[in-house]
C-alpha cells in the first residue's frame, strides 16, 4: 500500500496524499456513500451523502467535523453552492425522492423542485432521478437527470420550467449518464455548459439555450461532474477502462485547452496525434472517487462512493 505521504499527479499539478485528513477521533458520524463537497465563503466544507442520520457533514480545512444535519435525503447525490445576494444556499439533488431541494447552509429548506411534469417523456416521478444542478448568476437552474432519462432541464429562479435538451440517444447532442454539469466561463467572450456523459467517457459542451457545441473526449475515463476552477477543469474518475472495473478510480485535471495535464492516482496523460490515450489507475489511493472540491490554496478534497464508507481524502498541492 502507498504511504499517505506519497506524491501523486503530473506536470506541476502534484499533490501529497493525506488519507487521514479526518482524524479518527472525528470519524464518529455514520457514512454510506460520500457523494459531493463544496466550500462556502466561511471556509467550511460541506459534504453530502446518502446516510440519513447526517446527510450533510461540515468540516474545516484541517479535517475537524464542525457539524452535521439532514435526515430527509436517502438519495442525496448532487450538491451545488450558490451565492444569492450575499447569502449562500445549497442545492441538493435526491435520486430516491426525485427532487431538487434548495436549503440554507444550516439545512432549512426554502424551495423544492419536483419532477418535471411539463416533459411528457416522464410518466411519473420514479422515472426522474436528478444527479446535479448548476445555478446561473441570474438564478436560472439547470438540472441533469443523470440516472433517469438523461435530459438537462432549465428552470428559472422560482423553479418554473423553461426548456430541456439532451436526452438518451445516439446523436452527438445526446447523453448517457448525464452525471454532472458546470458553467465553463474561462473564456470571457463565451459561456458554455459542460455536461458529463459518463458512460460515453466525455464532457459535452452546450450553449446556455441547449445547442450542442462539441465534445471533450476522455477515453476510458468514467468522469463525474466537471469542476471549473481558475483555468482548469477538475473531475473525479469514478471508474476507468470498463464500467464494471471495480475500484479503478482516480482524478483528472484539464488545462485551458481542455487537454488532460495531470491525473492524480493514475498513469501519466499522454497524447498521440492529438488524441488522449486511455489511462489506468495506480494502486492504492482511491476506490471510487465521486467528486473533487478545490479550495483557495488549490488543495483537493475527494469524497468517494461505495468505498468502504471512508471519509474524504485530502490532496495537498506541492
């Protein structure tokens, strides 16, 4: 097994692995699957899981548990932070209850968005299993139905339906496991929606009104949601090589040209004739990474799904 002090990563994006970021004395709250994490302006990290004893666990950057809340999200999956007129809110997707919940940082529910009855493809709520949200500066909400019919659904700030696009299929604009979504605003002249198509090993690019723009291929990497920070895109790779390849996850980082420059926990990214060669996991660091949270010092925090109920791992940039 690798040392917790081992350095991982490539090309200047290297990290010291700190598996014991959450000390044993703080590992008191029960876990099932640790799905996603965000960092609020108060410097605290909020992690969402599907354990209804404490759906949300709050940490400081040293790994100390600062609090917890939440008993109502048995399918707690996607967690997005949005600043609304100086107050921060969390958006939770629940794949079991087929809802999106908007809450305060303390867990008070201020809005729920049910399944989209406006879309006739949905026979009932059970066919809708939302996995992620993106909140735009104007308050518009995009929801990815990554475990359902694979649509991206746009709402206004009140939760009123605007449009939908994507959906299951074989065309370039279709999606297969639309697991996550982010706003790519790295180009000041053009905002792009980045949508995960995990089973296609890709991020797909759309306009804000749903027109397909292109694909970022990630050969062999079953990527989770994209996280845009600075000039980079960060993502957890849930599995690699094959979707049944248990325990084969790692992380990946793309540069401003959407090329992979570092893959902590995996082999070095290599391009031949402009095409990324498939990568493989290196032993020991991760099992099933499900998200990456990037703090202001560019350290990474990694919650994991189906990974022996472990607390998140911290990667300290070196």
